[in-house]
């Protein structure tokens, strides 16, 4: 068996949303199809993925060097020990040929996107949902059918005031979610605190509300907001510093008692190692939010988890960034703390299967083979248009 072709297209998100740092009006994403020669029901098995949200399409790196490296390899050298399926670890190593250490973002996103598509193909060849394949390989066979899921929302948007924010939160509660995250740092402190108070009025408890600053603050802003937010006892405060400002992050953990979350803008195992070594994060409460398709993919993520375990961190502390079907499978497969959801935003790329159900803050996994994109009618149409 072999990979016969890998295709990539760039698709615009067409979003008017804004966080505290930038808007998504120009945002694009790469959609990837890994086509194999394994035929089922008269059609080749194809693995799909996209590069999550928040980083632009990266097809040039794929087409110029990563895809050729895979397709030029001896197919037998990319198979697992049975010879009956692809080996994502070998394919990752092939893509990393002749790559200089460091500079992770330039290659970690395109490599991770292709690698996750390979895993979709691997699971489909086994005729199993990806979360079951991952559980068998990386979680001692413990299969989860339901996982915690929270909403990443509360965006800044034209014409969106406090009443609209409250209506958004109420709609998510009605859909079965129990934990909500809202943006801060994109408005004056007094306005953000008013939004926060209004959100708590609807959700009922500050412990069910998180805030996300998207790394907007310098030291003065981070200290100002952290001191103002400290009395609330929020579920977590997300990205209060530049992703690489470990000294400032450590300073905040010195007085901010509630959980802090960060990590979605770190793209390598080495970055996470530095975060845990120098950022002052506390393994008993803080949260790491790696975006798996943007950081070399699932194989490398398993190595990052091993590093975290060696440093005394449990899997319950990992809440990957990206409210999509890929993240859902990864959270369930590895037995992580929870999954993000982006209902109603980012077009076809956000959300889960059309028949997914949330109850009491828990989302039910589907039994579709692979990642399960086939359960998302509109997204699946975009992916299948590549073939």
C-alpha cells in the first residue's frame, strides 16, 4: 500500500470576529487530502485535515518540500511493522529531513496538518474512529465516549454589546454547555469588567467562566488586569502575556491564585519544556493549550505529553486549542482535560459532527471511522471538492 497523492487548498474563513489583538477578516486555512491506494467500497481511502484556526494557510511549504519528500520515499519505508497501514511516525521523520533546528512555526503548522491527515487515513484503514485508535496506542486502551467541552466565545464584534453577549451565553447554556470563555483586553478595563459581570449574571458562577486576553498585554497591562480579575475566582485566565514572556508569566503566578492557561501559540516540545521550566506554571491548577495540528501533529504531541508527565503534569491539565473535530478526537483518544468548541464561528471549520450532542457540558463521540469529518456535511463538501 502507499500514499498516491497529497493535495492542499487554501480556503478563506470569511469572519468578522475580533479578539483583543487582531480580526479574522484575512484569515485562511489549508485543507489537506492524503490519498491512498487502499480501496473500500470502490473508492480510495483518503485522510483529511486542516490547519486549525488562527494561523494562515501554509500550502507553499507543503508543496515545495514536504509533500515531495513523502511521495519520493520508498512506500515500504513509510509503512508500520505489519506492512498493512501507514506509519505516522515514519512519515513525520520523512517530512523533517534536512530541516534545521528551531524556526518551528514556519514548518510545524504544515507538517502537523499533513500528519493529522495521515492519522485520519490510518484510522479509516483500520475502520475505527480516530479516538479509539489513539486510545489503543497512547492511553492503555481506555476509550472515552463522552468528554468535557467548553465554549470559546464572547468575541468582540461590530454592534455587539452587553445584551448581545448575555444572549450568546444563554444560547450556549441552552445547547448544553456549562463553561464559557469570553475575550478581554480589547476594550478598556472598566468595559471588560462590566462584560465579565454581565456574563457571570447569566452563567451563574465565576468558576464556570474563563477569560482570554490573546497575549495582548504588556507587563503593565497584565499586572493591571490580573489584579482586577484575581478576586473573581475565574475558571482560568488565558494568555495574559506574550507566549514567550516566561518571566512575566512567572511573576503573575506569584500572586494570581486562580488557574492560568497558555500554550496555544507554542509549536514544539522544546517550547513546552521552556514554558514549564521557566513560566512558573503550577501543575495542580494551570492549563496547557497546545494546538496539535499546528505543532507537528499527533505523534509529536504524544512526545510532548511524555515530557509533561516527566515534569509531574497530568493529562487532565491539557485542553488543546481549536474547537473542531480533530481536537475532539485527540482529547478523547489521549484522555485529556477537555475540548474547546466554537459554535457559530469560523464557518464550516468550527464545530463538530452535525449530529453531535452536548449535555451537561459533555459531548458524545461518534463512531464514524477516522476523525469523522464525514459527519460535517458542509466541511466534508469542501474537502471532497479537492478530489
